[in-house]
C-alpha cells in the first residue's frame, strides 16, 4: 500500500494515510496473496488475519525507518527487561495509533465486514499475570509514542496466562493457546539467534601475568530465537520493537538415535529445551518448578544481554561507552540474572578487570520494585544456583564479599547483624540468594511505583540500603496509556472529548482538565451519562451471553477487576454483598438503589484461599441472582477468564471502581486509573496511587474509607483482634455465621467456612473486619449520591478530568529524566 504524508488536521504528524479504496485493496490482496483465499471463502479469522497483514505493510515501513534513524545516530536506548508483557489485542490499537481506524472500518464495511467483529477474532496476547505485565505494555506504547529509542525484551511463551473456566463455581485452569495457528504481528529473526549455556562446571586457569581465569564448561546449550513485535507509537512517528525469546534445542533432534529407531528418544532434548519458554509462571504461586523458573529467567536475561551487547558493538569499540549508550531497566527482580551475566561476559569473555566491569554494571542497571509483600521477593537456593549457573554464583559471591567489606563494614564496623541483613546471601539451613539485594546493591537507581510505596520502600523494605545510598531510591508513579484505555476502549467518550476540548488530549492527557468547567453543565452531564449508559448496555449483553444473567442498566455497576489476592480484599466486597442481601431478606422494602456487583479475577493455581473466594462469590451469585424475593435489587456476576480484552469492555461500563486493598499493601494499582479515566467513581482506601488520585481529584469526590497506612501499622503493633469486631457488630457476626451454613451450598454446610476462618481464627491478616464498618458507610454514601444523577455526573466528570497525571507518557518522561537520561529521536 502506498503511504503519504497525512491530512490537514494533523499536519505535524507524519502518519501513513491510506484511502478507503487503498485499504480495501490491501486487505483483498492479503486474502489472495498472503492467505491464498478470497472474499467469498474467507471466514472472519481469515479476514482478521488479512487486515492485520495489510496494517503490517504500513507498520513495517515505519519500523525500518525508525531502525535506520536510531542506528544511524548511535542513540542511547533503554532496554526494558520484563518477564511479562500483557499486551492484549493489537489490531484495534495499531489502527488507532496509525490513525487509520475509521478508514479501515469504512473499508471493511464496504466489503461487508464489521471491524469490531474482526477485532474480536484476535486472541489476547496474555504474556503476563496482571498489573506488572500490563504496566510494561503501557510503557512500551508510551516509549514509542514519545519517540524514545527503546526495546522491550521478554519471553515468547507458547502458553500465556491460563484460561479460566468455572465448574460448579470453582476455577479450572486451561492452557492458553494464543498462537496455535500463528500470529500475524510477529517477525522471526533467525539472524539474531543466541546460544545460552547452562549447568556444567567452572575451571580455573592460572596465568602468571593475568592471574586466575575462569572458564565455564556448560553441560547444555539452549538456542534463543527472537520474535519481534512492532510497537507503533501514536501518530506512527516511531515504531519500536518488543523482542521475545523462544527456547529451542541447539540440535533439532538426534539423528543417530532416530535412525536407530529411537523415534521418541531422539526428541527428548528438543522437548526439554522447549519447556523453557513453554509457559508463563503465575508469579504469586508457590514452590513448583523452581529450577525451570530459574532457567527461564536466566535464559531470557542471557539472550537479552547478548543481544544488547551485539548491537552496542556494531557502533562502539570502547567499553566506557556502554553505560552512555545502554540503560537496562529491570522490571522487578525477575530479570536480575542480567547483572551477573553482564559481569561474566565482560570479565570472562571480554577480558575486562573486575573493577571496570563492576563500574559499568553499576552505571547500566536500574531496578523497579513493584511489591512489598515478602512472599513476592524472590530468593533462589544456593544449591540450585550452583547446579544450574555455577559461574554466576561465584560472581554473586564476589559482588557480595566486596559490598560487605567495602560498603557495609565501612559504614557499620563490626556490625554483623547489619551484614546478615544486607548480604545477598541469606544464611539459613537452606542458604538463599536474595535477588532484591543484588538489584539494590548494583542498580544506580531503584524506584517504587507510587509515592506512598516508594516511601515505604525507603522506610520499611530497604531502610539500611537507603542509609547507605541516600539518593538511590526514587519514585516514579505508574500510569496507563490513554490510547488503549480511553481512545480505543471508549469511543463514545473519546468522541465527546474530541468535540469538547479538541483531539490532542490523546498525546497530552493534562488537557482533560478542559472538561472540569463542564462538570456542572447539564447538557454535558447528560451526554456523559448517556455514553456511560450505552457502555453499560453493551456490558449487559456480554453478561447475558457469557453467564445468562440479566442485569438492569439502571442499577449501579459496581466493579472489582484485578488478580485475586487476599490483600486486594475481594472478601471484604463479598461480606458487603452478604450484608445487603441479608438486609433485603429481612426487609423486602429495604430502600437501596439496585446494584450489580461485577467481578473478574484469576487466582494463582496454587493459592487455596483465593480459589475459595472465587467459589464463594460464584455460589453467592447463584443464590442471589435466582432469589425472586429481592426483586432484582441485587445481582452478582463473576465473569470468567478476566483478561485485557474483557477489561476494555468493563472499565467504560463501570459506575463504581473497587480499590479496597489494606493500606500499605497495593504498591500502586493501575486499574484504579483506568476506571476513573472512564468516569467511574472510586471506593477505596488510602493506598498506592489512590492517594495521589485523591490529591488530583479531591478526596471529597471519591469514597475514601478505612485505616490509613499508619493506622494499620499501629493496630498491628497494638495487637489486632478480629473477634472484637465480630462480637461487637451483630450484623457482621450474622453475615460471617451465614458462611458456615448450607444456605449458599445446599446440603453441604461448611463449604464456605474457610473464608470465615481466615477472617477470625486465622487472624484476618488483611484487616477486613477492622475496615468493614467504614466500608459500609462509604457504600451508603454511594447509594445516596446515585439518587441524584446530576450530582453523580458532576463527580464522574471531575474524576475523568483530573486523570492527566496518571498517564504512562508522564511516567515515561519521569523515567527518562530521573533515571534513564534519555533523548527523543522521532522520525522527522
Ligand atoms: C504489581 N506488582 C502491584 O501489585 C501493583 O500495585 C502495581 O500497580 C503493579 O505491580 C505495577 O507496578 C506485581 O504484580 C508483583 F509482581 F510485583 F507482585
């Protein structure tokens, strides 16, 4: 397809523009020449595929230009290393970012096809678990949009996050097969394959002049095959890549064994090797497959570091230049192995001395911490390390020895407790390597992901490191891309914004402020609320299709969508629902605005309580939705298989956003931002980014409840007694006791008792009972406000209009200025 400079309206943006006829021709051509079919035979999948291929023609041209632009100028680039990229679908987003959505819609319509239907054919790229992976996806969108030289590095998992089904209310996990029949967006790059050593032993050679030289004799080698996914910035000035590594055996199969009749055995090596990139690990599950996970992390880091050095060496011969040209951002501790791997390459293979190599590493790596939860801080057993990566363990020991001697001993002479706490090695019966310590010791900057979280990183998680390195710990508050999370997912609201404040909010979200004066304008309110209503109508259809439940769009859509975790407190929401249900049963005239409680959440397969909460919510939903006594005042729907593409439909349809974590435990949250951006009101605790949202929106326009971070700490120090709340609040008591009965599980009393136990006998670690009364009060206020639609609309507009800060472009500008020192190089 021919591309030209863009139309009058966005003259400054060099967007490939196509006419409707050209787009039609492009798609038909791809059907014929790319897929060997034609428009009469093709099914929707083929039409989707052909449309993607036609779009690729626009993308590839820009990709090549970006590549030449960056390589020609030998630019400094950031390499974003992340085990997770939760990309979702790419077609609609690419069309929006290329600014050819409308013309493609029109082109397909002319061919008798509906673009939205075709978009629904695309499997989600679910290469992530939740917030951390979705953040990485938003960040690479922003990096490309802002014109920064950047590469995302990840793993080309054969199976992304599991598909969730419910059987009798219980979560069943099924494999996700996102690329069973190929993926039109990816390009294989065999010219950049890497060989990755594993296992084996280390030999020490003594050279009289150079001293000891280490040689790692690997026991096995894996082949890392890169697949590139072009990342189109909005306005298409820059197209960066996401490079995903697939593991293969270095030999396809053993020819001799095959010839001798060992058909299955000849494949053993192949299947062992392919296991490494076979599945995404649900990050918050327990023990299983530790060795595989460590190999997976190392494989990914080794491929990426080698690739970074290969590109660096193309234009540079002086190692001093490396930290000037290369920034490596470690997205959590999962890619920590990149540190000892870079040390190993520089020392063992490139012959640099230790101090020089260490200096380079310390100037190259930065690390983002995403959680304070102790169970999520990665540790690997020394024994496992020694077996899989013997040379890396030696390097880590040396980094540790030097750190303890040169840094800790100098600051706190003779203080062995400090040394034990800060050491990379945890001394216990099963000695462990603490990955976070290695990251903090090495990185030149360490950031948390929201202001309160970054403070807690300094005061609670790494206080001694903060004393040692007072300028190292910084904050970069998270953000979300307005391209996907408003323009693409909520076309109604996007159009209203275009008409009201112009269309450049997409690139400058602060412009949303322009709607604040309209918050009290009844015409604007009406349009705003009509759009919400329409989005609810569409959501109601999806609910009906997937679960059979009918919901009224006049009810409040109260939504909690996020991973299932006790600290996120879906169980608090659950006991609120039970409270309302009980009130309705006791008094059928109980006056409340009808509510639809919507949930979407996957539980880690090994996380018992999380699965129990899903089961309970499903059982409660069954009962409530079929109880005619409550006259449809209450509905509960747990949508199966929560994922990015479903989220895109749920955020725009929500009235209430549930952000109810125990204060101090949700590092930031990003769903909170997406809801507000789409005009939902938040019921939330003063936690994570909720705090900064309250600063921007005004606390009085949110429903803030519960204990603050300091109050949580005080209560825990004093000694928290959940039974006090239980015995002092008869309503709470009756609701919890209900869980012991067989009311929700007829004939099987006790099936929901674990939830009650966790809240009483097991200590209610996440303080649900302490926050219950205040949560109920917040919900009363929600009910009251909704009765006044104008007042509700005003607040919803004030929320959306205040979201400028929570834009991933702003986050990336913060990283670029505070951490990466990166310059923009958009194509002219
Ligand atoms: C998550 N962390 C946090 O729990 C969220 O609060 C935060 O918004 C996202 O990261 C993105 O920063 C994780 O997923 C992990 F893996 F660190 F636990």
